[in-house]
C-alpha cells in the first residue's frame, strides 16, 4: 500500500511540476515561447506589413489592418490551428517530459564515457566564467558546440524525410494545413526520442572532448542565461518560421542566417520544395548538401503533406497513433510483396 501511495505521490509531483513549468513558459528565456521572442516576432511582422506600400484591398496601413494581417481568420479559425493548441497542451505532459529526460540521459552518459568517469553536473558546476582573455575561447567553444549539434539536428532531419519509417512519425510535424507559432510543437514523441538521443549523444561527445582537451568547460557567451547564438536565433523572428508571415533575408544573407521563409519552403507541399531546407540554425548545411532552395516570394508555398488532399490528422489521438498504423501497413505490404512467388518461365 505504501508503494502505491509513493507511486501516485511521485506521479502527482511530476504532473504538478510540468503544469507550473507550462505556466512559467512566457517568463523562461530558455523556452521558445518566452515573451521577448514573441514580441520580436510581432516587430518583424510589422516590418513585413509596413514594407508593402498598400494592403491587398488598397487601404493604407493601420493598426487594425496590422491586427488582421497578424491574426487572419483564415489561420486562427482553421481546425488545424486549434488542433495545434490542444496537442501542445497535451504534449507538454508527454513528449516534452520524454525529450528532456532522454536528452539528459544521453548527454550525461556520453560525457561520462568520454571523460573517463567525470560527472557532467560537477563539470558544469565548476565551469569557468570567461575573463577578457578567455572570451575568444568561449566564442569558439560556442560555435563548435552549437555548430556540431546543429549539424546533427540537420542530418537527423534529413533522415526523417528519407527513411520511410522515420517519415511516418515526422509526417505529423508536416501535417498542419495552416501555420502559427504553436505548430512548431506538433511533433510526435518518437521524433523527440530520435532528436534527444542523437543530439544529446553528440553534445556529450563534443563537450566531453573539450573538457578532456582543455581540462575544464568554458562558459558560452550568454544573454539571459541563453547561449548568445541561440538567443539571436530565437529573437530573430523565430516564431515566424511557423506562421503565414513570409520574411526572407535579401540576397545571400538567406544562406547565412536562418530566415522564416527558409523554413516555410521546407513545410511547403509544392513539388519544387520537397526535401529542401532541412537546416535549423545554419542554412549553410543546406547549401553544402545541395538541399537549399529559396524562391523570391511565397506564391507557391502551400502548407501540408504532398499528395494528401484531405488530411487524416484531425485529432490528438490520430496525431499519436496514425504513424503506427501507417508503419504497420508499410511492413505488411513489404512482407506481402516479398512472399509473392517469382514468375515461372512460362509467365515471362
């Protein structure tokens, strides 16, 4: 009886912790929904809105017009948008908990292995704060760590589109028919598992190697406790990546800095946009691996899954379980084709 009580007590504490973590989301700089990142998206949206000389109906710019531009009824009244909201709330207590836990386990294990038994907690606790003489090392350390983990995320993302079983899970993220900031969180928990194990392992490998080489862990340059590169990424219109607002950096700058338009193309179901723009932080990976594509405008961008006229992803349960059904069908079809007898000489 005491064991059962302890189990439910632990479960309650976990759920309560996740609930208050959700309530704290707008005030946590390490969370993508931090209020400053949302405000920056509003400013970039206004830049896009104001840059055009007139609205489609010929009316001059106004706050009312801007509100309609940012919150169009075609997006915010769409069933897909409200499904994103419901899935986000549910997934905070499933996928997020799983992702955070597995990332920590993978990171800690690899770091422990590469350093010959050193605790990651101790290494982070004893990390040296950069002095003026160490600033260069800290900056290089930041680029190396974030660059390699970003490449890992890029390559995992690439494999999610190329390996059929992984694609069935990743397809959930591509199923929104309209996009808004919470569409970013429409991810199947299995996708989170793949990212957590892959990125966590590489992160542990990199910082473990740095610790072995330098004898300590440098502290990355940070703003509000967030590494500088990630902070700039989040504040640079991050939330417009999953939105209807097309923001494209001019010229070659789109190949250097991640723009919302870069990710819009990735989510587009237009044939020219398929399997393009896998990168998260550095578009350079797409340029190097010839998966980069950036049209001048978004006239051909249509969100959704290529070839799927009527979406099947209409409920939370379907977002969770359709991938398993589709994988079962794939495996069954493959098994049936394998079992077919080879044609006889008379049939050839």
